[in-house]
């Protein structure tokens, strides 16, 4: 079994809210705990790359994500990412042709009782193992080619173009 490289970049999936009056902070990644709780047996390696809201990501941050991928031998990569600029990061990785890369995140923090985080990560782990090389976004129960998708804020969902 090929080890899956999981890169965490922050986003809603790792947000922490302290109380109803406070703003959020992007905390340390919870992805490892989620995979442990789900009893994932497939080998994986987690690398925490960033702890940012995706609206704050810069071109330099996207270069850091790309370089992190290039510095690892893995061919199956899952990236947890905020949803607001997920498609921008996916497009910045378009030059990585010999890998299967799946970006995923959540619309509610993983620390919330009602969240899509576990489902989306599970889908991403399955997708990265079953799809051919390319870049995909795995959200809302759909697997979409990254070059043919956009986030529809009104529907709070990713839609194929």
C-alpha cells in the first residue's frame, strides 16, 4: 500500500471558536485525530504546512504547498484547505502531472458536533486511492476535476462548470 501524504493548510476544518462572542482562530490540525477516530488503517503521513484561513493565503503560500509536495516522494496527496480559495490553490498545482492530488475541507469546523469534515476527509482518502493522476476537489459528496469547478456561495457547495 502506498502511503498517502496529507498536507494541512488550515481553513474551517481546523477552526477553533472559544465562545459565542469571540472570533475564530485556526488551530493545530485535527486531521490526525479524525483519522485515528475513524480507525483508518491505510498508511498516511501528515505534514502541517500552514494554519491559515484560505482567504488569507498568498501566492507565496501556494508555492510553499507546491514545494512541500515536490519535496516528498508520495504520488497520492490529500490537502485539507479552506473552501473560499480551494479552487485557486488547485489551479496553482496544475503543473504537478504525475500525482493524484485531492483537496478537501469542511463547511463547519471538525471540532463541531455537526460537521461535514469526517465525511469529506473519508471521501478524499478513498478518492486519492481510486482516481488516476490529476487534481480533484472532494466536497459535498462529489468528486470534481479541479479545472472544472467553482464554489457557489449561495448554495454553499462546489459545482461543476
